C-alpha cells in the first residue's frame, strides 16, 4: 500500500531553518516522557485514542495537541521519540492544512444565505454520460422558503444540461425536480424541512429518458420521457449551490452540503438504501468522490469538518481504504492509501507528516507552555491538604494519581471503594476544601470516566461506580463551593465545572451500554444532578419521548423539560434502529454556580447562564455510538437582577471542543428560540448534547433616567394628544361641515388615533394579567395599524386629487374602508394565529421583539410610510411648480429671490399640513437606536400629533371656521327676529333693548344707552321709528 506523505513547506519554516537555534533537550523531572524546545514542552501521550479524543486529552491537561514545526520534526522530536523506542506514527495538530479543522468524517460547506456569487466549482473532467447518478447529503436552512438550486451542470453548447432544484414552502415537504438538457421534470415531495441531514439521490438514463428521485434511502418517485435525444454532454462544469445561467438569479442554495458523489450509471434503489443504512459508498461506477482537493470553494463560504447522520457504521471496505483526489495545478490524480479524512500524524521513523483515519486509536504528542507544565509537575501527587489528609486516614486509602491510574487498569471494584471514601470525606467536611483539592477531585473524575469504558464489569458494579461519581460530582459543583473553583485557571491550569459534566457524560454512556444488554433502567436524583437512563424499543414507541427532572431536586420548575419529537422517534425506527437507550441528565444549579464565579471575578459579561442545564442523548448501545436527533427543550430562567443593559435569550449547547475554562464553550450553532416568555424560554436544536439558555446583554446608550423621562413624556404626550383629538373629533361630528370623502377619511383617522391613545394610556395597568395584556396588545396593534392604514388612504386620496386630478372619489370609498379597517383586522388576525404563544413582550403589553412578532406591525408601517413619503415628494413638487407659475403671473415685478421665497413658503406649508396625517414623523423612529436625541424628537413629535391635527384641521380649517361663522350668524339672525316683534313704546324697557342688535342711523351710531355718539344727545322718537328709512341694523343682510 502507498503511504501518502505531506511535507510542510512554508516561508516561516524557511526563516526558522536559518534563524532559530534549537535548544538542548531538557530531561523531564520524575522520569516523564517530555522535553523542552524553546518556550514549549513536548510530551508523549501513550494512551491509544482517536485524533479528536487525543486533542481533548491534551486540552484537559491545560495543553494542546502538538503543532510540529518542520525543523523540530527533522531533528529533535524524532530523536526524542526514538529514544523512548517509539516508532509508530502519533497524532499531532493539523497544522499546514487549513481545510481540516476538527478531524471528523467529512468536509461540510455552509451556504449561509442566498447569494448569486456563493458556489463550489468541482475541479473534474466529465465524460459524455448516457446514464448518471448524483447523491449528496444536504441540510436545508429551516427558515428559508422559495426555490433553490442544489447543483447544476453545464456544457459549452448547453447551460441547463443537468440540474437539481428544490422548492421549499412553509409547512410543506421539500419538493425536488430534475432538469435534463433544458427539460424539466415534475416536483416530487422528498423530505420534511426539519433542519436535519438528508441523503438525496437523483438518477437518469438515456434509455427511455427514465429518471429516479430518492431521499433518505427510499425511492420517492420515478418517470420516463425526460430527454430522449442523446447523452449528457462532456467537458462541462459542475457547480454546487448555484445556477449557471445569468437570467436565473435568486435561486441559490441555502443550508449545508457535503458528500456529493457522481456515478456513471443508475444506482438501484437497493444500492441507495444500503448506502444510506450502512454509511458505505458504492464504488462500482463511482468516478467522482467528494474531497476538498477537488473543490474550488468561493472565499465567502465557510467550511468545517464534521459528522453526518447515517443509518449504520461504515462498511469494512470504506473503513480500510481511502480514495483521495488531489488537485495539483492543471492535473488531478487519484491516490489510495491506508488513512482517512485528513487527520495529521507524525512518523518519527520516517520523519514525515501523514494523514490517517481520524477514528483509529494512536498515541499522541501534546505540547505545553513552560509555565503550565512546571505547575502541573507540582500536581502529580495528592496535596498535603486537610481534605486529602482525612482521605488517607480512612481504612481504605486512596493513593496518588499515578497509582490511581494503575488501579483503574486493575479492578473497578477497588475504584468503587475509593470513590466511596472520597464521597464520605467530602460530605462530612465540605468546608475544608480549597482550590487545589477541587483540581485533584476533577482529575480523579476525568481519569475514572476515561478508562472505565474500556473495562468489562457487571451492571451492579458499574451502577455503583456511576452512583458514587454522580454524587461526588453533585457535591463539588454545588454553588456553596463556587469560591473553591476560583483561581483554578491561574498559572495556566484550566479546569472548570464542565470538566465534571464531560466526565458524567462518559460514565453514563458506559453505564447505558452495560444496562442495555440486560434491559435495565437507571435513575438517580441528588441535590444538584438528576440522571435518568431508560432503554426503549422503538417499535413500541409511537410517541415522543419527554424527560422532566425529578421533583426531589430543589428549586426545579415544573416547566423544565426536554422532548424528542415523535417525528424523530419514527425517523430513527425507519432508519433501522430497533432498541435504543435514552440518557437524560439535569444540572439544576449551574446558573447560580456561574453567577457566583462571575460576581467574584468582577468581569464584564456579554452573556450569562440563566437556566438549568439539561441534556439528551440517544444511544445505540449495541454499536456503542450516539445517534444524532433533533430536540425541543423548555427551561425556566432565574430571576435576574435589574441590569442596565437589554437582555435577549439565546439557545445554546456546551461544545466541549471549545472548552478552555469555567465560562467558555457555549455555542448556539443549530439552535433557535421558538418561544420566550417572562420567565420561560423554549428552543429547538438539531442535535443532542447539554443545553441551556443564556441571557445575552445588549448595550444601550440610554441611562435609566433617560428611559424614565422618555416613558413619562410618552404618557403625558399621549394624554395631551388624546384631548386635542377628542376636541377635533367633536368639531367634525357636531359642526355642520359639508360631507365629502375627505372629511370622512379625516374622521376615521381621528377615531383610530383616539382609540389607540386611550388603549395606550390604559396599557400600564394590564401587565399583571397575561390574558388581559394580550388583549391590550392586540387592541394597540389593531388601532395603530388602523391609524396607519387610514394614513395610507390619506396619501392615496391626496395622490388622486393632486396628481391624477380625479375630483370624484365616491366610488372609491368602499375600497378605502377595506384598507382602513379591513387590512388592520387581517394583519392582527394573522399575527395572533401564527404567534399566539409569544405574541406579547415580557414586561409590557406590546408585540414581542425577541421572536420577530413586532414585524407584524413594523413591516406594514414601513411600507405605508415609504409610500406616503413618495406621495408627499410628488405633491410638494407640484405645489412648488404651481407657486412658481402663480408668482410669474401675479407678481411680474417681483425679484427672483422673492419668487424663490414664495415657492419655499408654499412647500413648507404643504409639508406642515400633511405631516400629521401621513405618519411621516415615524421616520424619526428608525433613527432612535442611534441617538437618544432622536428618541426625544420622536416622542415629542408623536406626542404633539394630536395637537397638530387640532390646529391644522380644527382651528385653521376653512370649513370648520365657516361652520362656526354660520352658527354665529344664525344666532344673530334669531336674535334679530326676536327684536323685530317689539313695539316703539317699549324702548324704555332695557331688558328688551339689551337683547336686540344695535340700530344704526345714517350718519349716527347709538351707544348701549341709546345716546347718539356723534351728537351726544338722544334721538327723537320719530327718527328712532323702525319704519324710518334712516334706521339700519348691523349684519341684517346676513340673516
């Protein structure tokens, strides 16, 4: 067999060869197999582990898997290893190969969003094909909806030579369609859009134009008559994730993709089913195999190495031989060698860097900074502390760490006894623990969990050991001992509570494998940890699996749970799994633990753990492997103290590969928030591990005082605006204003704004009742949406009157009513139905922002404001044009500056008149996050909206003023008619005179006492006779 050797040639290595002098190897104290090179110690780790496990083992000891420079690999390191009689290859870090990240099974390429430039070009020469099969593993983004191109193959003569397209519709199965030489096949329902991995295979043959579409190992549909005229062309270009014709934009792939392989024949349904079930490639007819060396990946795309879901283990053929296609310059060569997907090894015998199977067990080389390794030497024995002194005094003595490792290799029962001693001393003397004790206890847990899986013992012995370890773990991660964990990361030693959780994961998996053979379950509830293992036969399980922590644990919420949906359970059964074991662990007080550590460390937090930690694992014990499934979980948040920053829940899991201390390692990849309430958060994750909810702190530029002032201004302004709107509405209702479409639209707008302001003022008292708060939020949503809908109608009417000059709008009023009231009802109803559980925010009666419900209001409002902005711009342009023509016609002698001033005055007047009814003041709302000044302006303008409406459409409205004048004139006319019936002899009666209009003589005027103001004497009786032509009454002509 050929050995595939990769030699690292970098510029910095060349520099090191000339400039860096190797230091003399320093023998390690106490006979340890390590030596010093520069500032770094290199140590041989003899334990046979997989690449990923070796990496974790090095990190557990505050080091890392060694990155071996070229000079070190040529001289000192081989000499050191050969002096230890080590000749076989050892695991090292993947330095020098940027594409290899984590040493998993396959390269996964991420397409984060739709882009016309994101794509992968396959560097392969394709022959003419009379038949073809393409299979690939895809994971669609569950939030994406629309058309998507999985791959496309084009030739120089024809762009649409061979394509696979997907149609993703909300709430429906993903549909696939095969296109051959421009001929489209039908869309076929393939799989659910559940965010999981799916194997998709499409086949075509020129014989009868037969085509086949398979998903998840099963044939979904087939047909014939698809391109009968010839073969698929040669020398084409295969592109993944994108179409190749410029005319078809916006159909790119969104999600993750891997393992795209091509055969020059039609694979049978049985072959596809076998390939999915056994995770083994069919090599017969395979002429392109997925490999990073044969892919030209767009720089904007991200890629990583990871595991994918399949039904079984890899076949022996696929596990023994690796086919790699390496692209070098203009040629591509196929190599077969005894290794697997890109995990790096170093051979001291040949002094070469090689690739090998990541799952093969080998020794490794760890590297440590000199400060770390010198501190670790001090920890090689149990310390002489009060705790371990008491341990030594017990009848059964727990010996030093290096002796404990030999004990693990000898017998598990002795280890059970030792853990009982540790637990006994810890329970009796918890207050004597110091940080160095915590470090040694953690190392004991890790050591036991690492080696116990390799030993065989009865279920009773393993259960006893697991019970002791869980109880011991529960004690050392108690919040009361949080102070003892502080300082463990000092001096370069990184240990935290999640090292304990990792140990529990290993022990429970080992226990599950033992219990599964006997069909036994395991339940254990301690003060801080609840463990539940239950074997299930999937054939008897037609429903979801729900785990709720035991009520024996203190402060457990009844709402905390983790659920494996029934669709996932049925999917596992369909994949061939018959008996599995469900492993659930619940850590109730880790949030308090972390809170104490954070407060003591006095560090600025970006996020904080706000819930318990809950885990779910589905394990196939017969194969000794965990099965990835999607889960839903709900956790209750602790009461957070008042914080000057805004918080938002984030669904996360603990990624052990990122673990480097107490607070690191949280990742949100593959998890989404599905519901958030005042104290409860629900999440969906497309994998299984340890889950929790973080509260992410988002900085705001507003101080608590500024927020308080803005809140008070909002309510005061709402009250003043409400009063002004009520007066304006009374004027439009009670006055005899001529009816028109314009006044009707004004009335409806004022009614909607008035109702919205009333509900807003009452909303503060409804936060205590969830149902009432939801009703208030829905009413606010409805009336503010109605207000903006009528603002849109105002804009449409203005466009019709000014731009189109359509003077008759009566036939359009029914449509205006549909927009003004029908559209808000429809929007609110759809929002309520789609987001009934998370409709309102946590602390006030308004739409929830965290779940995106706010877009049920913000989306339509932004659209309406943008439409009204365009209408206003057009109206202002027409107003300026009209003012310009008027100034030319009426003021021929005016200067250009005066004409410009007149045009500006006309434009400003139009803007001021239209701003309140078009909702354009809400444009300042977009700028609120950028400045507190904009927040004050926004609150002020919207608070004065009612006052503006009252002044512009009430006080200075010509129709309103005319109606008021008509009322005055009618009253005067009524008074005049009463005076016309009085007798001349009754002039002496002052009460009658006081109620009559003052008569006016020609050339004379009378004061209130009847005295002629011009002459200073009373007129005579004859001249005062009403029948005299010289007597007139003011305003009589207007009666």
